[in-house]
C-alpha cells in the first residue's frame, strides 16, 4: 500500500490439517498493521460473516430485454472493534465483540503492529462453503480501517466452513436398492431386468461406491451396463429456479450376452475435489444421483436412480461394538481409523472465476492413503471391522468408515457386506428426478 499505511492484512490460525471450521469452532487471528509515520485512526474493526448469494440473467423475448434474478441469505455476522471513536460507532445489526477495545489508542506510532481477535462461530445449521455457476456460499473475515478525510482501507480473507448437518445421520450407512424391467419392441425383441444395490447412501470424496447389479438379459442383443454420477445445482431467487446438471463421471462394465444372466460388483471412484451435498440452504441446493442403466440402442435406457449424499471427511456413524469385541480389536481398529480425534482433511477453498462451473480443485482430499498394490482385491467390510455387532442400536461418531476400494471389477457373487441395516428401495428416474425446464443435461448413452 502507498502512503502512510504500508501493510494492512488479516491472519488466522488453522485448527486442523485441512484448515476448515464448523459450527461452534473459534477462529483466533490477528490484524497486521504497518505504518511509515504516525497515523490517527477513527475506527479499526474486523467482521466475521457468512452469506449465500445467487444471481443470474435470463433473456425476455416478450419485451426484448434481460431479466435479472438475485437472492441473499445471511447466517451470521460478528463484529470485533479494535480502535474506535465512540461517537462514530454503528452496529448495523452485527453482534459486537469489544473485549480488547480499550487497549489501543487512536494514535498509532510508526512501525509494525498486531491486533489479536477471536470469533466463536454460532451453533447454527449453516451450509458448507460453495462456489457454483450462479451463486456461492462464502464465509469471510473482513477488516476496515477508517481515517478522517481518507478513503477507508478494507481487506478480506475467506475461510472454509464445513456443515455438520450429517454428523449423526445413521441413515446414510443404509444400503439403497432398486429394480426395473423393460420389454423390447422396435429393433430388439425380448425383455431385460436390472436389480442394483449400493453398500450405503453417504460417501466421502475419494471413496468408492460399491454397486452390486444383477442383470437378466432375455433380449436379442448384447447390452452394456453403465454408471453415471451426476451433480445437480439449483439456484432459487424470486420464486424462480435455475438448474444445472453436470456429469461427474461415467463407467461401463463388460457386455451381457443375449439370453444370459450376469452379476457385477462394481466399485466407482468418487473424485477427491467433489463439493459436499448442500440441502440446508434456502437459495442454493447441491445434490447427487447415481444412475445405473443398460445402454439399449434405439430405445429408452432402463435405469435406476440412487440419490447419494457427499459428506465431510470423518462424518460417519458406524454401529457400536460390544465391550469385549471392542477390546479384542482395538489395536487393529486404531490403525485403520488413523485416530478417533481426526479433524477434517480439507484445504483452503480456491477462488473460482466468475461464470466458472463445477467444484474447485482439490478442496476435499481423502484421509486414507492409496494401497501400494492397486491391483490387489479390496477388503471386505468384515475384514476391516471384524467384530461389529450389527444388532447394536447405538452409533459411535468417532469411528471412521472403511478405506476406499481400489479396483473396479466384475464377479458372480451377489451379497451385502453391511449387515444389520434395512435396505431403502429407490425410485426409477421419472419418479425421483424431475428434470428442470431447460437444464444443462447430458446424454445417457
């Protein structure tokens, strides 16, 4: 900076390896001020706030103009006053934190100065940080320095907030199941049927989705089993919705010959940089669905839709073990869990250029290292947690899920590795996912 103020910046202390915060956490930091000469300050304060904003423009053919839609949602706003003129303080609806206000004089001497601050984030159901094509959810530290007859100095520093809305959601560990049948008419005769089951509903970025699929191909064609994970972003403003659908990944298995039956066990890798599911924001929604379908030429593909939830690293509930079982397998479990006090392993949220679509890179890395031999078959659920008591009704949030699988293969075994949970039946595509009027859709084939 030019003039008498040489440096004005914000620093804060990370509380975990991923540099993320959640409800109830306290952010400790400091304002850095370096001046070349004596400076008299009217006000110096820092705010901590969380906001969601949405905006997009649509062409209106009726009057040959553009209509703009926007919405805003505030989650909290905290204010810490450091230097002030009592006659000029304005609260503006913020919660004031003034514990250190009397320690500093309005007259700042030349040199390097640090002003500590701290904010405890409210215990509220606030959504995770997010940047999308038509809106964002941002959590920011913003400092302002005001002097008489001078333009105010403003600096900002964004931090990553991760919602704990799914922290105790045991239903995310339950398998999902669905089935569909189709009779062939034009270009193909016979019929086909699919039944698929996932190992659970909630996944962390970097995990693998285990899908067991039974197919009976009674048609006259060889058909391919395919998978597609889609992300749906929904932005809401002034009773209008703007939806975008993006394919996260696609995968395909070996063909199923005509007049045959086959069972597949597929393990589908979730990208490390995937945004978390957001359902607790009124103006922005981020949802995921896994499509399991057969690619039928010249006909509508029969498909099963699984609504999946992408959750924060470490947000899992696993059945509690009996006291004896817990003692016998404690050492093995600890080596797999990497410690029960593991903090979310996330990295700072990078800025995304205006209009960019999709998740920012490397936002939510996986906590588990990849195995040395990628061709080695994945461990079963009972191999990792051999002493689980499936009938237990309680859950222990300190336990982590099994490490992600490392291969995608096919087999003829069809069995569940997650005992003790009822299976949720999933609807077909038309019953679950209602397409928007003009979505950014992707072909199924």
